[in-house]
């Protein structure tokens, strides 16, 4: 456990890795927030119905 903490500290000291980690966390946060935004013209009921129809895959009969 202690070695893992030391590894994380060393990773955080490297500026390039720190920037990449922060950008990745930012992109994940934006994606998660965007999944809750309702788009105009999209009917959530129809989207749920479409998801139910295609839940078995494209080749399901």
C-alpha cells in the first residue's frame, strides 16, 4: 500500500502526466454532466422505447 502511494506521488510530480490526468478527469466530468442534459426535440419516451427494441442487438429476430 505504501509503495502505491509513493508511486502516485511520483506520478503527480511529473508535470506532463499531471496535466494528462487532469484533462482526462475534466473530460469524464463533462461527459457525465452532458449525459443529463436534455436536448430539445428529443422525446425521452421514444428514446426509451427504441432502447427496449434494440436491447437484444441488431440481428435479433
